C-alpha cells in the first residue's frame, strides 16, 4: 500500500483520499454544507493531469445516493455520494439501506451543522450518524479537519472489505473549511481466509450428491470470483441458477444454466449449494424440496457459502457452510472434488435441460402475443433479441420487472442491476446515470414500471444536462400491479392501487429534453426500440400494457 502526504482544507483531503481509492465520480446535489468537497474536486481537476474527479449533480439526493450504490455494484470500487446536511442526508437513506441489504460498496459524505454553533439551532442541525447507523456498516462524525484524511481512508477501506456495504461520515461545516494534513493511501479492502476443513466437508457433500444445484448470487461478482465460478460450473457440469448480480456469471443459453427450470431444479435437488446470496424470501428461506416435491420425499440438504462469517445463514438448517474469499472457496472445492472420483451428474443435468427446452417453448406464445392491450411479456419478446452482449440492464419496478427476471439472461457478468432484497423503487434513474458513466461504450437499458417512474423521472433532466443517453422501456399498466392483484386475492377488491390511465410519460421525458413515444400496438414495440437505441439521447418507450396480465408468482416476499 502506497501513501501520499496531502495538505489542504477538509474537502481537498477528502477528495484526495477518495481518488486514491479509485473513485472517479462524485454524485451530489448542491448544498453549502459540502462546498469544500466541490472545491476539492475543482482544484484536483484544475491540475490538468489525470486522475481527476467528475462532479455529477442530480435533481434529488436519492438519485445521487442510488447512483453511488450502483457505481459500487458495477465497478466494485466504492461509489461516492456527497449530500448536504439534514434533508440532503435523510433523502439518501433508502439508497444507503439498499446498499446494506445488497452488499454494495459505497461511501456517503454528509454535511453537518457547524460544531461551533452546535446546540444553538443552526440550519439543518441534526445528529445524523445515529439515524443512519442501523442501515450502514458504520456511521460517524469526523469532528475536526485533522480527522478527515484518516477517517475517509477508514471509510473506503471498510466499505470495500468483506462483507461490503455502505459507510457514512459527516463533517461539521466549520471543520470542512479548516485545513490540516494527512495521507492518501491506495489501499484495498480486507478479505476473509476460508477454513480448509470446511471446504473439504462441503466437497464431500457434493461428491455424494446425485442431484445437486448451485445458486450463484451478487457477492460472487462483488468478490471478483466470476472466473472461478464459471470454471466450477463448466468443469463439473453442475446445474446452476443465478440471482441478483450473479446473473450473467453463467452466460445466457449456457448448457448448465437452468434458471428457466428453477422450480424443477429446486424441488428435485438433493443438495443445494448457495454461494454469495442470503437464504431469504427469494430462496424460500433455505428450504427446498420436501415430501410432495422431491423424488426422495425429502428436503434437500443445504450448504451456504458466504464471503464473511456474518453472512452465513443463522435461521436455515445447514448441512455445511464456508465463509471467506469466494475464489479461494470455489477453486478449493473444485480441487477437492477432482482429487476423488469426479461425480457424474449428466443424467440430472439432461433432465433439467429438457425442462429448460420445454419452458422456452411455453414462453414463445407470450413473447409473441398479439393481445390488445399488450401483454408485458411481448415487450421482452422484442427487447431480448436487441440486447447487446455488453448490455447493462436495470430493473426499477414491480410486476413489469418480474417478467424481466424470467426472460432476460445476460451474456456477461456485471450487467444486471436490480434493487436486491430491499426492494426499493426509485433506484432506476440513479443506476442508469451510474451505468452510462461506468460503461460509456455499453448499451444501457432501464426497465421502468409506471409506478416506479414517479419516484425519479425528473432526473431525466440529469441525463440530458450531462449528455448521458439511456434507453428507458416502460411497462405502463396504469396501476401498482404488484399490490393490485394480491389485494384482490385477499379481499375481492382493491383500493389505492390505480394510477391515471395511459399517462404519456414520454411527453415528460420530451419536456426535459429527451425523446420518446407511446406504443399501444404490439407490432410497433420493436420499431420503437430500434428508434430508441439509435436516438443518442435519453429516450422513453412508453408501452401501454394489460393490467390483468400479472406476473405468476409463488411468493409475495413474506
């Protein structure tokens, strides 16, 4: 680890430390409490030599924080959001919570009322760390300018250490303008060394299994274990499911990817090995199979592998577990299995491959449906063939984005963004801003529900001002679809679940300087998408869909 001594006001110190940790963009909304951070970025940029710091200002602090969270996911370097004191900080809390749930490396720097006025009622005087501490890895005040350099270095190191997540610091306004000295170090996060005996025990379970299933989640990508994961899958031929940013670790269409046969795989497995994702509601809380599902009439044995001990499930009944660096774990498992008699899972893999082919055939009818109003699946029938291999696909919605999880199978890792287990709407515009900056040459597609759009569509203005072309595809069913159906199921009626019918959100995008169109004919979806990708500006394809064509789900997240 190299260190550079730095001198300057607190903003210069903070920016220098962030840049040393690899941060390239500061996401913010202008506020006087954090002016020194802007001055630090401007002075760094005025030096005329890279590396520099980009200032990206948004229209709502939530977008700045969601952009930083998505940057952490995409680049695996902590994203940086700088939020002014009081409401600026509290507006970012949902994104901080999302980062905590998803394990996204992120540092949020907050402004703070001046310490020399503390307790007298100065503007936006609020003790922020106690509010944020429950949804962050750490939250603290850097009380003096002398604390800033080391405090910022600690924040970035902690955010990028296993298990990754958000870290919050604030600096009193008077101390932000004061000067000091410190060190900017190009450090990295810390990782956990896995237990070799635990790896051997899991390898024995795999060697004994007749019908194993592997599940790869977000932390496999976050832990830089994508190459080890694909080696493991390909060399052993193990049927695999992916979720979160695990999507794309096994490319769409791969012979071992059985996402389209998810139900059959998890019901029929005798061993489920879950790597890098929690055993939460998305995975049945770690219970798979059972007497009415599994051919043995038994529940599957479950192994949980995580990047750190605190992430190993404490509620599920586990046959084994390993915590530590995921490349080391996966390579160690593979080596241990291959030292013995390599298992033959081909019959099980063939059975699931047949299920995948059958699912593809069943899906074809919906993906090409001519229904009026438009079935939301038809949008994906047109979109999926147009997605590039390097595409970044962002989901911000409920029912409409659920269809994306079924039909979109990325070809590369690191190209799928969704809210994760926190399920927060409104993250999409921030994520789209981050994706366009982090992957300047890639195709960026934001999938929006019409409900979700209401949280952040104003930040199309940010896309326009900063020349960040993004294609937005909206499934507009004029309702909160994820709530409307369940409420009808429970009560026989629904309330507060309807939105204004056929709202022309594309006209909102046009008013903000972008472009777009409304589509009501399924035959026009494809041509509209082609126009959107060719436009070179933020473009919304507003597709009016059938509110009664709900996603068929097995869980409501409870």
